[in-house]
C-alpha cells in the first residue's frame, strides 16, 4: 500500500508569566526529522478487514475482474470511486509490483491461486520495480535487471518475437537491456544443449556423468530437463 503521509501539528505553545512562548520546542526535538503520521485510505482498511490474506502482511497478484467482484459482493461497503482509488493504490505499491515481478500466480479474494500473470505484466512490473530501486541506489542495478528479465523470458515459454510483441517495450533503455537479456538466454540455451549432447553421448547415468564433470547431480538433472523439451521441438 502507498499511505499518504500527514504532518503532525506542532506541540501547543507553553505558557509562562501569562504569555505564550511561541518558540517553545519539545525536548530533544530533531528539526531535521519531520514528525509524520500514516494515513491509509478507508477503503483499503476495509479491504484488509474483509480479506486479510490478500490485503494484509503479504501481497499477492489479484485475479482479473476483482473490482467488479468486490462491488457485487459488498454493494453497501464500497463506493465505486473509493474502491477504484484504493485498488489503484494497492496495485501501484512496490510490494504488490514485487509480487507480480516474481511471477506469483494471480489469486482470488480467498487467497487461492487461479491463473498465471501474463508475461507482459511480469515484464512491466520488473521494469517499474527496477526504476524505483535505481532511483534510491548509487549502485548500477542493470545487471540485476537483466537477470530478472532472463528469468521472466524463460518462464514465459515464448519465442523472442512473441515476447517482444507482448511486452511492446518502447523506450531505448528498456529495449537495450531486453536485448542483453535475450543474448544471455541464447547463451544459457546453448550451454544446456551442449551438456545434453555430452550426456547422451556418454551413455552414463546422471550421477556418474555429473561426477565426471565435477557437477552436482541434482543441478545436472535440472539442466537436462530444461534442455530436452527444446531439443525435441
């Protein structure tokens, strides 16, 4: 959620000798740290009360059409405009975007997974989280962004052409890092296919093959599983 900060009024002026001391300050006050209170949209508070699994400590991607469903379920609880604003605040919060970027499933109001998030929604959530983090960091986060995009591309199961068409990345910077991600996807795919060919040529079980190359058998098994469907297509 994105609460709206609200300034707390300064302490009432102290009186001395029948006159108010207009310059009185609270003891040990730090003028550089403003005192603020958090104010949450009332409709978000109501959503938390009704559906703590979805609007509580953990954020999960919401199923599509949840706005209409909430209006139908609680016609007396929410005004249309208030609910629209509250859901917008929720969906634009960094915590919510992080859940989408992580590829979490969409969930219904009871917290049950119902459908995957579309690849383009995952992609744009990754970009938005990156922009927010980069704005607060002196470190160049582009390598981490590239790695996140590699994961998203591979999880999507789409070809390069299908993925680019779905995400419709317009700005030059995003297109450049997407090109880097696709280059890394190509390199990883080539390494997996080379390992698969070496494994099949060896005629050995996975455990023995992994020992030959000084690799973890479980990791080799995962790599081979990912390489096989592509090799068979």
